């Protein structure tokens, strides 16, 4: 799974370099198509976009996977614990 996600990330980096004007389009693609593909690397459950749209949340693990430069960082080591107020 991790290598698969990395491959997707590389594709998006190349796409972004090709067309800076497609920036917003890439964000849309991440929120829709990538979300269907991406899963929590820890529990393999589906993740969902958070309210500020800068990270992907796994409710089961209460972890936030940040989106950096439009690329979701799907690594358990990089994930941040969610605040459970
Ligand atoms: Zn999880």
C-alpha cells in the first residue's frame, strides 16, 4: 500500500510541474478520486477529508494525515493524533 501511494504522489508532482494553472483541479482530484483509493496505512480503513481540507482523517485510529503541497502524507509515523475535546 505504501509504495502504491508513493507512486500516486509522484504522478501528482509531475502533473503539477507541467501545469501550474491546473492547481485547483489537482485539489479537486485529491478530494474526490484519491479519497476513494487512499486508506489508513495503520488499519486499512477509508480516510475522509477534514473540515479544513488540509488533512485526511482516520476516525478509527483518531489520526490526521496531513496534505502537504497537495499530496497526502499517508505514513503512520507522520500522522498526528486528533484532538478529542
Ligand atoms: Zn486507521
